[in-house]
């Protein structure tokens, strides 16, 4: 495993899903001093802004919630934390066995890796990811 890659169980990314990308960027820029850089590798038709704090290293991404992405019942604006795992499919399969649930996925994310969204037994949602290029 690459020394710079997050280890199994480590938080590694945060996403902000919003209904108004420009307003949200302005808010976080003003409140926290975040800087933004558009990431063009996520695919055509989707604007994905990576954000950085004082260190300058990207710590998360922000995108606009769309019907194309979520269908007729999109979620409200939210933040979701990503936790690195060695095997997304195995971790997702195990979650229901111990009282959790698979909300979506597993799925490949182009140029990123493989991910799923899970829910713990209390209802808290989070994402798991294995980085590595994806499909």
C-alpha cells in the first residue's frame, strides 16, 4: 500500500452536497477561508469543486445535487464523511450482518476508486471508499 494512502478505518475525505454550489462555496470560503479548485476528472456535466483549508491540500469536494444524479427524490443538502477501507464490497456486505445497512453501491467512481454509502444501526450515514483509480 502506498505510504500516502489512508489506512483501513481512517477518515479520508468529506463531501458537501448542496442545492446552490456558488452560494455554498462563498459561505465556506468566508467562514473557514477554504480555497476551491475545480476537478474535471469526475466526468462531463458535473461540476465538482475540491476544497482546501490552510494546509493547501485538498480535504474534500463540493457538488450540486441534481435530478440526473439522484433521480426524482434527491436528498436535502448534506455533508458526508468518507472512511477508507481495504475492500468496499466485503465491508458493505458485512454491514447488514451487524445491524447496519447499505444505502447505495458499491459502485466504481471513475478516476477515484470504489465506494458505497452505509448506515450504522443508529441511522448515521457515511461513505466507505477504496482509492485506486476506479473504472
